[in-house]
C-alpha cells in the first residue's frame, strides 16, 4: 500500500511541475488566452559518479502552431529524442497534436490526436509528463 501512495505522490509532483512549467511559458498551454513563447534551452547535469546528462530543448511558437524538440544524451552517450507539434485552425475550430519519440534503446513511439474545439488539457499534460519520464534522474 505504501508503494502506491509513493507512486501517487511522484505522479502528483510531476503534474505540479508540468503546470508550473506551463504557467512560466516553457511549454505553454494551447488555449488562445495563454501565450507560450519560443525559446532554446540547454541543461547539463553532472552526477556524483562523473556521468553527464545533456538536455537540449527548442520550442518554436507561431500564430497557429507550436513545435517542441527535446534531445537528451545520457551518461552512456545514448540519445533520446522527442518531437511534439500542436497545430490549430482557428477558422475551423480544429486542432492536431503529434508526438514522435525515440528512446535511448532505439524504441520508437508515435501518437497523433485531432479534434474540434479547444485542445484537451490532458493531451498537453500527457505530452509534458512523457518528456519528464525521458529524463533519467527526474
């Protein structure tokens, strides 16, 4: 039972950090009243054993789309990539969201969603959480 509580706590913390990141403009929510920003970010994390983790993020925001590319290199030199795109057509009240991930072991994952009206926030949160899970040590 304690393991489930611990897992729930970790998931909750992950959601909180995702929301904070979104509010700070890092990921940004796709609702038109929010204003995500374009940016580039590089993070280097050195562990006690000397291992180095590198994380590079490029986010490009346009009037009708957002593209976010994340490249993570782990201490073994393996590379993991994630490309997430959101596109919305204001005139037709429609949106699409695509995620393409290749993990450290070379496994590939793709997701595509589309719909009408506002993009569901759960779609955004799932994408942000998957990015956090890519990063070892988070």
